[in-house]
């Protein structure tokens, strides 16, 4: 059973040094605790998913270049997430505005080899089974 994710949820990337935030743009009519409920379409980098501080993935061209310039010493660079699609839903039965609801057990990926997960759903009272 997953918890419904809302705007303001906290996100983490496996290569990020900080936390990101989810901004819901896919719909604004269905609310939970007064905040818009997220759908699997809320996965666009920079629009829906904010940066994670510093990135340490060598698949990120900026990190690779800085690391090469430092003679192989890993040199993290500012995170600019590059998501590759929608969130991977853990459930598809509950719909929000015709789209599967985002739950805290969903994941998405970054083109720079990072896995993005939801660490705090933005609300803690509503679950979907």
C-alpha cells in the first residue's frame, strides 16, 4: 500500500547530495490535505523535479569534465536532473484526472544514471492499496 504523493513531496536521487521537491503540474483539481495530488506525468526535470544539490555521477558530462580536469579526483557539479520519462507506477488502479496517481513507492530515472525516489510524500494521511 502506497501513500498518495502531493505537491511539495521530498525527493532523493542516488547521485545527488541534497534533496529535491516535487511540483505538481499535471492537474490542480484533486487535492489531498489542501495540496494537488501528483500523477505519474509529474516527472519533468526542473518543471516538476527540482535539482538535488551537487551531482556525483560520472555519466553527467559536467561531472566527467570536472573530474578529468582534476586528474581523476571525483569533482561533483551542480545537479541539473534529466529525467527520461514518467514515474514508474507501483499501482495503476487509482486515477487522478484520468492518470495514475503517484504513490511514494514510485520511481523514475535520470539520464545521468541516477534513480529518483520519493522520501516524503507531502502528506501522511491518505494511502492507496
